[in-house]
């Protein structure tokens, strides 16, 4: 069986640490907005005290992903790179063709008369 990612575990625990006090405060009869503020503060304190191990696991995983030696390449990355390269080549060909047409038009154009008003 696969191991549950640490960020999912930490997120679920943080939601529970907020939701349980919120439900209790609402059942006690506290005004909803005051219950939300109090539950957020209680959840913050409890997660700081009791969820240090899952928080450290999440930060270690994020660090490991961010500081990999070699980035993980997928087949989709290769397809996107090829599409970008083809688009760049096509745009360069169109730009060169337009520049050639402009040069030919300027060379064969007759001089215009000046308007002397």
C-alpha cells in the first residue's frame, strides 16, 4: 500500500484542529463570527504545539522537491519543447518572407510626388 503524502496528512490535521473547536464553540452558542475567530486562534495554537512533526515532514518534502539535482522530465515536457521550437522556426520563416517582400516593394516602387501646399 502506498504511503499517504505528508502534505495531505498535515492538511487534514490542520482542518480538524480548526473544525473541532469551531463546532464546539457553535454548539455552546457563541456568535458565528466570534466562533470562527476563536477557532482559528485555537487551531493555530494547537497546530503549533502538536503538529510540529507533520509540519517538519512537509517542509522536508518541499525542500527535497525544490533542491533536486536533476529536474524530472516527462514526455509532456519534450512535446511542449518541440512545439515551441517549431513555432519559433515558423515565425522566423514568416518574418524573413515579409522582410523580403518589403525589400522588393521598396526597390520597385516609383517615387511619389511631393504635396507642396
